C-alpha cells in the first residue's frame, strides 16, 4: 500500500470509528497537548469612568433584593463570550464592579466560589459581614469572603460606594463545583465586634487567643490599605522585582500562603519613571489601577491606563509595566497563581531579547460591539 493509499484508508478508518464516539490519537494529539499554553483569552482594558457612569445609571433602575442580589457590572472578555463563558474575564477569573447606595442592603448568601473585594471609592460607611463579622470598607482595602461563608453588604454612609469583586467563576464552573444558597433573612446575625479579625491579625503578629487556629481559610478578612502601604514603603529600601516593581502578595497569616487559597491577590508599587522587564507566566491576572498613570505592554500592544482602569493579562503573554506619571503607581491584581502552583502548572519565562523589553507595535483601542 502506498503512503497516500494508507492515508486515505486511515481517514476512512477515523470516520468509521467516530460513529461509535471513538477517536484516533495519532491525528489529534496536537489538539490535546499543545507545545505551549493555547487559549482565546485576549488582553483587554476597560476605562473606570465608563464603568462608573453605567453603574450610576443602573442605580435608580435596579432595586436590591432577592431577585437581583447584587448591583454589579462585570468585565466580559470579548473573545470568551461564546461557549457560555458569560462573565469570564479570563478562563478562571471573574471581575466586576459593584455599586451600593446609602441605606441599601445586598442580602446574605453563600457560594462555593471564593470572592475578594477591593474598595475603589466610598466614604467608609459601607460594610460587609463575613460569617457574622462586620468589617467597614475603605478605599484600598482588600476584603475576603472565603468559599461558603455567609456574606451580606450594607451601607451606613452618605456617598455611593464602588468596589471590585473578584471570583473564581470560570475555575469553579470548569471543575463543576458550583453551589449557591441564599440566607433566609437579608442580614446574617452579627457575632462579636466589627473588625475583630483586623484587631487579632493585621500587623504580622496575632493575639494569643488565636494560637490554636491553623490553616484555611484566612482568619483575617480585611487587609487595610494603611497596612499594605506601610509594607510597600518598607520594601522600597530593597531592590525591586525586575518584572513587578515593589510588590507584595496578600497572605493568610496562619499559613503564609495566599490570603484566599484559590484567588491570588497582589499589590505592586511602581515609582515614577519605573519601566519593568517583560516576562510571561502560566497564570492569568486582572489588574485594577488604584492610583497613578502609565501603560502595560502585552505582546507588543500598549495598554494605557490611569486611576480606576482595569486590564487583563492573559496566560503566557509577554508583559511589562511602565509608570509615566509624576506620582507613585499602585496596581492591584487578582490572579489564578495559587491554583497553578497547587497543580504544579506554574511556569515563568523572562524575555531575553532587546534588554528584556518589548517593541511596541500598536496601541490598544477599545472595540465597541456593533448592534
Ligand atoms: C457575589 O456573591 C457577589 O456577594 C458579587 O457581592 C459578585 C458574582 C458572581 C457570583 C456571586 C457579592 C458575584 C457574586
């Protein structure tokens, strides 16, 4: 049999066995096992003013209650909308921005997804309760609601409050582990004084009453911005990370691991003029610009950002950050690095060419969907 006759026979063979839902690996190994990470997550950027204005527009339209649960606008990665990937910013991470108005209550519920909140704007009067601990949310704070903890939000202040929500929606959906339960009342009963966990854990030391507590989840639920800022000031006396500047991971004070076991949380400080080197890694990330202005180059494309903006760094794409302003830049991000680490999948590579920095080939422009 000639080679071409054999190929024809193999194609017929493949068609024949497919009728019984069987497949030949020799034709499809490259689909299953790619040489490097292959995905459809595109880098993208959303402007803060756009999201903020739309949320304020939704404010009077949407009453909070059991029908709506939350007033949130999520960041949809444009290339992932198909296949039911609604609300995917990356294949693992969901990010949205939530608005709570004075006097409102977002009713208590729990779910198997992990959630983090990063406070963007407000007067400090809004709070979350996590399994009965109430914590007030101020700009720059990171608040955890670990998987399957009861949480509701309320607002005792006078100004609208906006925060970023990060959940591992795609990860949990892929792993078919999603559960949700509403609480039978709007507010979960409080136990103990507000911010008990901050009092017991927030300074790198812990109250001796906590000696017996071990492991998961983090007993600290609010990582106050004032503490994180102080940590970054301390780091400035050391050498910055070549790819991320002065940067910290939020950690669980009882384990030293990621604050949330599945969603990684990081804060980076870039001093004026700082231009990091490019690297790429398996984990994906969604960034929020807490303050400052600059740009991030992702695979040769320039993403210009200013305070409040959000952008996606997909898996295994080269990226580097630049502070172009006169002030300090603070970049907060959520990522799936803890999961990649646990599964032994994380890899990182530094760009060697061109002194470790990319050529900028084009600048990102948001694309509007035509109706
Ligand atoms: C959720 O429970 C909250 O509790 C926010 O504020 C966003 C997105 C998807 C699923 C559950 C919240 C969410 C969410």
